[in-house]
């Protein structure tokens, strides 16, 4: 079904939503998880069809049961928002966890946040750090910052200023202002790096520009 899926994507990219829908619906009904996710997304955001969150959830769920991580994440997002469907944190955690285990970095970040705050789960900084690290390793800027902060404070993991600097730098390189500022502070105080007021000033200036 790969060719039909691609044809649907081409139609979508040129704004021909009707053709995209017509290409994907038969595939979705035959069990193609990508087409199921695409239909769910169309109903979710009202692209080419009227928004219909029941149908969005129907198609997301079918794709999610086939381990489509994007569908799993979007189900978690819908159940967390509580704006379109009844908020249900059991389902939030269920689907975020499924997506996270399938490598979805946003789900990993979300799980980290839920464990850090104890929202829908028993609070666990150790588990929060675990999920943040997985997302951070995939390049997620927020997870990189959060992990740097946890290393700097010894929250959920052993305090390690060198590791804090490592993750702050990665986050800062993506434009995270607080990571840039914290690197400035670390260079002033000589935490995890050799003390350098000139480098500190460079980080402070970079943060101030934004």
C-alpha cells in the first residue's frame, strides 16, 4: 500500500484534501496503520473534513493498536487536553507510555513531565530523568534542558556538573535561553567547567539577544 499512501500525501501537500481522503480511507479500512493515522489526523484538526473527535479517536486507536507511535502520542494528547474528550489520565499515561516505548520523543518528554510532577502517576524523579534522557538523546531541546537541570541539582540522579553542562550546551545550541543563562552562571562559578568570565559573558550576551 506504500504507493497509495504516497499518492495521498502528494494530494495533501498540494491541498487536494478530498483526493487524499479518498486514497487513504480504503487503505485504512483494510488495516493500513499509516492511512489510519492520517485519517485520524484529518478528523482531529479538521483538515479536508469537518472536525470529528470521535472519528479521530477511532482511527487513532486502530493505528495505535498496530504500534503506530504518532497515533499513540496523539491519543495521549487528546485524553490529556480534556477539551474534546473527557480527560482520562489512565489513558493519557497508557498511550504516552506506548508511544514512548516505540521511540516517540514527545511522548518521552511528556512521560518525564508526568513523573516529575506526579500527574496521573506516582511522582518519581528517577523515572522522570529516565524518560527525559531518552528524549534528550533524540535531540529534544526541552528534555535536554530538564536533564541538565536535574544533573545540576541531583534530582532523581546523582549530581554531576559536567553532565549538567553537557545537556545544557545541547539545549543552548538549539536556542534555549535558560540553558544559555545557566551556562553563563556555571562559567562564573566554575561548575563543571573551568571558570571563565569571558565565556560567561558570551553566554549571557547570547541569552540576552533573545
